[in-house]
């Protein structure tokens, strides 16, 4: 049962979409305009009508859900397509909207017919600061059969038509930055030259410079929310995160792409970091040579620990091997001293330690555990890098653990909106409060990132849960797609390998609601999937954009069923962990 404090808000959320009307009406979400120029043939007409009304599109009856919503898919022919959408009440009153699509297929690529350069693409893209040894790659389209060149007059090769879809005139090449190169924040010019001497020139859209530092440029991370990424580019969730670093970690900066520094972790490994997360106003000096020594392995009344001394706070990356019950930490720029200590003192979860050197300047720590990993934190104590290993709870039942719940979105971040007008931020809060009440009735302790309808930044949610360090974290969301007809179902998402069993258990239970299987999905870059401190699950309960799924989630009984299934999934996970003890 939800407390009376929250009941009025939830009633509004659930009941507003079901208000019936005696007048015929139409409110279209797709398309948003009457006249539409589109470049793809697949289009949707979706929206809401009055409760109890029927909808016809070009005289074909369309299914209307109990919420008054409908969605239809169409494959457009080339040219103009007209659609007449009609809503009709039970007493015969009608309301009509006329929709027009203009669909023209993009012209097929063809050879450039006049002497010119159509475009150039240089990768990596963006304004760049480069270092000796970096590689630039180019693809250019222009008049076929001529001589092309670019940086330092390096020639470009015209690609065979077997690699270009049968279209001539594509040129490509690459260039490795040399010590003598002098890029001064300028554009790279590409030239296409006829045999007669006529030349076409096009400049790059971005600017380039070469870093020249007698002493390596270094910086330090500003806090323990600093993260590394595999690229400066990404999707709507940003670049793929490699992991978080502690405060004051020393980084060797070897370039810049847009707003991201390129950093050299070790001789064979580079990464990227947002410029604001690095303090470069530090004394610049030669990079230290760090030999890992004085290793210690011990346990206290709550955690097991491994620590090793370094000459400075060096960057690190980590992962887990779930089936073999291992945590792997790579310390970049460090050398393992022979005979490093492996003696265990009062550890309960750690069963053994192994030190290795997978490459000349990477020290590897392999921590073998009694059970599959339950979470760990990597941090520095002065210049000692430390791994704090979380033990599996002694009593694996709800009444003995702390569960974090994150109701997605909130305040000025509404999330997805359904065809009824239902908003994700309200539904995630309603579901989370029901789940909280159920878990507490079972004796569980619950903490939440928000208890009311308010905005909480994702970075603040992450900081809160990393500080509170619950035994499990559940982030509750509703999914969305531009396709309201074909895309529906329930899904879970995770990033850290040791989180897969929790997500799988919850996902299996949610499928018992009858929702379509949208998968238990790995390698997801959501901010609350990135921590290693605890098992976490991103639960995209269903697709609010799909009228069938939306109809379900607006029913109080179905909301309760979903909350129950999530709780049962958590119980299943705890039982599985107990079997492995």
C-alpha cells in the first residue's frame, strides 16, 4: 500500500488519461504537422481520440485502445500521400484531420560530373591537438580519374569502385604525424589536380595543431567522479565510459579532440577524458617511474582489502570474471616488483592474490574470491592504490540488505511521454514507491534518490548511491521508441559483468507479466550502470511510446504486478547467490 502522502498524485497520473468525452476529438503525436516532407518511406500516424470513439484512416478502421490511443504504420510510395483521419463518437458525431506526406527517395550517389571536390571526411573528427605518431585518415569525393593530395602533399589513392558502391571519384589515404610537422591550429587543404594543371582546393571543416612539449603535459583528476572514455564521441548517453578514477590521479595528456583530452595510460593504451575534469595547472615535470611494492592484503569486520604502494597516483582500469570469481585491476604506468606479497591476513572473501605484468608498463592485480563479485571500490590512500572488496551479505534475505531505488527522471526532466500524455517521471515515481513499500513489508531497508516529484541530476544520483553504498541498486524507467507500433516489451540493462545475474533474474520475472521480451542487455552506458561498488539493474519496465504497453502501465493492478515481479526477481537473485555460498 502507498502512503496517503503520495496517493493523490498517483490518482491524477492514472485517471486523467481515461476521462471520456461526448465530443469527437483527435490529438496526433505522429506526425506533429499536417504537411510533412519525409526522407524515409516508413511513417506512423499515432495519437489519441475520445474514450469510446472509433478511428478510421482513409476509411480503414484502426484499433483504439481503452485509453483512447491508436497507432498505425504505413509504407509510403514516392510522391504525395494523403490520409484522412476520422474520429467518430458512439452517437455518430465525427471529427476529421487531413495529413499529407511528401516522400522523395534520396538521390543515389553518382560520379561528380564537374571538376570539383564535393566533400572531405577526416578522422578522428573535430578540432584536434595531435602528437607525433598519431594517424589521420581521409576520405574525399571529387571528380574521378585525377591526382589528389593533402597534408604535406601526401598523395591520395582513388578507391576502386568495388569499394564505393560502383561510384568512381572517391579518394582515400592516411598520414602519420612526424616530428617535423608544423600544424598551427590551421585547416588541412586537399587538392585535386587535372593533368592540364587546373586545381580544385577544399579546406577541412576543423582545425589541427601538433603538441610540442619538451616535458610531457600532465594533469590531475579533480574528484572521484572523474571518468575515462574509450572515445570522445558517443550516443545520447555520451561516450562509452571505461571507468571512474579517484581524485588527483596523474594523467599524461597527448592530444585533444573537441572538448576531450586524449591521455596515454600506458605504452599501448590510450583513453579520453572531458577537459573540465582535469586540472592542468599543476607543476609540469617528467613522468615518474613507478614500481609497485609493499603489498598488503587484509580484512576487517566489513570488507577485505588489497593495497600496494606506488610513487604517484597512477590511472587504473578494472573488470570482473564472474564465472571464475575474480576481480582484475590494471595499474597503468607501473611495474610489479618481483616477489610482491600475496599473504592473506584475516580475509573472508579474498582467497588468493596474483601479481602480473601483461605489458611492460602495466601492473596487473588478480583477486580471486570465495564467491562471484558483489562489488568493490578502487581508491587511493596517499599513494597506495587500494581495492576494497565487498563481501556477500551473510544472510541473503530482503530483511538483511539495503536496496537503493532510483525513480528515473523528475522535475524539469520528464522522460518519455505516452500517447495519452502520461509522463515517465510520474510513473517511475509511482512504481518506485510501490516497490519500496513491498520491500519494506518484507523487512528490507530502502533508500531512494527521490521521494517526490523533483529534479535530481544524474551525477547527484550517482554520487548519492556511491556514498550510501547499498547492497543492490534498482533504477526504474520506462522505455521509448519512435516506432509506436512494432517496438514494445520489457528490458533490463547492465554494464559491469557481475551485474548480469541480478538483471537476468528481474527480467525473467517481468516476462511473467505477459510483456514482450526486449532482452537482458549488456554493455549499456547509462550513468548508474557504471559503478563497481554494488550490483545494479536498469529496469526499462515497458515502452511508454507503445499504446498497448501504455494501456497496461496505467492500470493500478498492472503497476502492482510489475513491482511484485521486480521484488520476486531480487529474491531469486538472493537465492541464487545463497546456493553459490
